[in-house]
C-alpha cells in the first residue's frame, strides 16, 4: 500500500505560479512512477505529467508543456508540480497518483494508476 496526499492548491490569477506537492508513505516510494492528473466539472480526468521512479524521464500533456514542471525527491518521499503562467483553463481539481514502475508505458492512462490522492483544487481567475 502507498498513501499519497496532495496539497498546495489555491486561488490565483492568470499568469501566476503555484506549486503542488504530493507526499507519499507506505511502501517504498522510489519503486513507483508518479503522475499528476486533473479533472474539471463534467470532464474526464486528464493526464497532466508523469515522472519515472529515478526522475530521469518525464512526460507532459501538450497543454502544459513549457509551463509546468514535475519533479520528485525520493529522500523526502515527495513529488512536486511547479505550475507557471497559469491560465483559467488550468482550473481543475489536481490529483497525484502512483503507478508501479513496471507500468511506465501506461502512465498516460488514469486506469493504470494504483494509488490516488484526495485532490487539491486549483482555480485560476482571469
């Protein structure tokens, strides 16, 4: 079992920055790839970013590429999502999630993930 808790959401203005954190506990954090997803009302949960267990490989959705940066600190069992140049369309509940490293090829799919945080609301006003 891995427990993940995502924090750091809030209300910001367009163009501002925000950093989300995801703290993990339980089984060895470094055994898992980690990802961020987001979900707006009436929309499906969509992939935002993912990072390999070692931190040496990352993927981003096209909509956030160049603005968001995912990172992890295995010594602290924590993952981060630095969000810059935020836009109103980034408004959503953001979820961190953990997936077995063996399932790295499927990190774009929410269904591949084993453990989820409770979500943190990000609201970007125009």
